[in-house]
C-alpha cells in the first residue's frame, strides 16, 4: 500500500522555492470562493470571534483576525527583520557599492507609486491609502523570477531580492510613522526597557536565539498598546539577534532558517486566506475604476517600474552605481514590473489605511488583480530565450 503513495512529490514541493507562492495563491482562490458562497457569513463570524485573556491589568482578548494580522504577522516581520540585518552585515547591503543601486531603486520605486496614487486621490476620502502601492511582495516576486530559471542572469535575482528587502524596510517605516494611532508614551518606555535587555543580551554574547524571543513577546505587547503597530516589534527584536560575516552559522541564521517554513507555509497563507475573503459586489467592482482602484493599479503597474527604471538610469549616469552583472535595461524594466506585485504588504497597509470596510475591500480587490497582472506581464517580458550561467 505504501508503494502506491510517492511521498517524494510532497517533499520536493515543500523544498521548492516556489512552493510558498503556490500555496499562497491557492489560499487566495479558496478564500475568494468561500466569500462568494453561502459559507461567507460563517467564515466571517469565525474570524470575528474573540479569543484570549483580559483582566484589569492585562488586555489580550482579540478577534482571530486581529491575532493573525497583529500577532502572527509580527513573526513575519521578525523574519523580514532578520533578512534585512543579514543583508546589511554580510549580503547585498553590506557595502556602499553593493547597496547603492537596490537601496536607491527601492526608494524611487516606493516614491513614484505613492505620488501616482496621491495625484489621483488628493482631497478624496481615500487619500490616506497612499502607502498601498509602495510595497513589493518579496515572496511572490522572487517566486516569479525563480520560475525563469537561467533565462535571466543570477545577479538580477539578487538585485530583486535586495530591492524587495529594502522595500520592506521602507514599508515598515511608513507603517510605524504614518499608520499608527495615538501614542501612549508609558507603554513605549516599557518597550524601550525590553529593548535594553535585548541589547545587553547581545553585548554579553547570548547565543541562543530563542532566548531573545522571551523579552520579544513583552515588547510586542507593549508596542501593541502604545499605538504603534505591533508588527514593528518583530523588526526591532530581529535587529538585536547576533550574527556574523563568517561561514559559521550565527544565531540570526539559525532563527531565520527555523522561521522560513512556518512563515511561508503557515503564516503568510493564513494571512492571505483571512484577508482576501472578498464578497464581490457591484459597488466594489465599480471601485476598480474609481480614484482608489486606479491609484493602486497605476501606482503598482506603472509607478513601480517607472520609479525603478528612472532611478537606475540616474544612478548609472551619475556613476553612483552600475547595473547588475549581465543585466540590460530590459531586465531592469522587467524587475520593475515584478516589483509591482504588492500583495501581502499592500493588503496589510490597506487594512491600516481605511475605516470604511468598502474601501478596504475595493483596495484588496485592486491589489489582487494588479499583482496578478504585474506577475504575468513581468514574467513574459523577462522570458527571453537567452540562457545565463
């Protein structure tokens, strides 16, 4: 009987770098199907049901949806923070020469979409969503470029990864400074005390990465109640975990390796499932051509590639940096198109941008459609027959 089941198929799937993106896509499809069937109210009631503990001094009783968006996504941001720190210490952001092009392109690729959105939504109720088209979904973007194999130079994949990581950092800063509620200074001071403990642990060479997560939980709690979005706690904790630039596996790399699969195969698919249960309505479809929908679509699909291409051109002309080895301007434009895959971060910012549920749903639908278009167009644009080593 056992011989009838080839378990290697499943093992190969979960080892694949594209598996997380495929699972994410499946979760989106399932969620949207359920949202447009009689099962939709049951799913929404489940997501709205509360779970946790609450007393006079402890407040941890929230909806399941909030636990996913503020709790589990803090782990996602922890992984993002680890990736950012590793790249700064030993990767593509470790020297000015390596870092200049992806950093500047990420800035340009974030600023132009925001300006495109604001130009269409200035003075509107939806103007607060300007941060939505700034983001790039690193998992989806890398999954698409990996599908191209050796039809694009390997340096281009590294460039996209570094750009997307800096893009994530920009999105994190935007969330912290522009999408947080009123600040409670006392809770921030408690969080600062937790950070001091983590910094001291780093200075005293505490090498077990999991010990850093204990103060990290308290930091998450304090930041959550401070008015700053709780997911920022993940990035702050990541910055204190020790790493090195040698071949010896560091505590940071150990934790990063431990988190990759849970984040890619559980947390992000769960986030996608919980936040894309969009019941399609006529008003929502009309929103695709409203300033909100157009701002997101044009920001991601046109603003992103224009911002990245224009910044690359300026940087090379001023001799601040050079294009990735073996890359052409066509490749840079293709990367710009793939950077228009907003998805996870864009949806996350959309949730924070609007109080009106209709605006949130319209934004999510625009993000889904535009991200799909950006991925398909970017793939076929880069899918030339030339082979690279």
